[in-house]
C-alpha cells in the first residue's frame, strides 16, 4: 500500500510527521510493502488559513491513503470528496511509526469531529 504522510523534514523513514497537513514542508510517499519512500516538496505550503489546496499540492502522486497529525475541515472535505481516505496519527512520531500503525490497524479515520478547528486545534 502506498501512503502519503505530510512531514517536517526529509529524513526518509525517520522524518517527523507534521502536525499541520496543509503547511507541511514535504509529503513523504511510502510503500508499506517495499518499504521505499520518497519526499515531495509541498509547493502549496504557504497559503492563507483555510485556503489549502491539497489536490493541487498532491497532483500526480500515486497513493492509497493519507496519514496526518492534524488536518482542517476544508482540506479534509476536499480529499474525502476525491475518494482519499485520511487517517489520524495522534502520536508525535516518524514515518516509520505511522506506517507501523497503519499496518496494524491502530489508526482512526479523520472525521469532522476530530478534524482541526483552526491552528489552536
């Protein structure tokens, strides 16, 4: 399975999961089967609050789901309306930890009830 994870840095599996989806400096595309991963710069990281364009930032990338540390309602709705499943990683952690969590089924899906409501969450 290919997973997209917004991250703070480009350190492969040790990259830190970003707490803010839309403003993540990078998106890590990781494959749970082959354990490969590659970072893509988020050229849409600098936007006004509420103006995140996740599909623009992720255009052309091949992945099955997204694991986020936090995501706003607007970005969540845009992704879900495009058929993308979004999972919440509540733990501060790394790409490796997020991949382990998705593989063992311990992540919950993001819903309007657990989406961020501004940068104060």
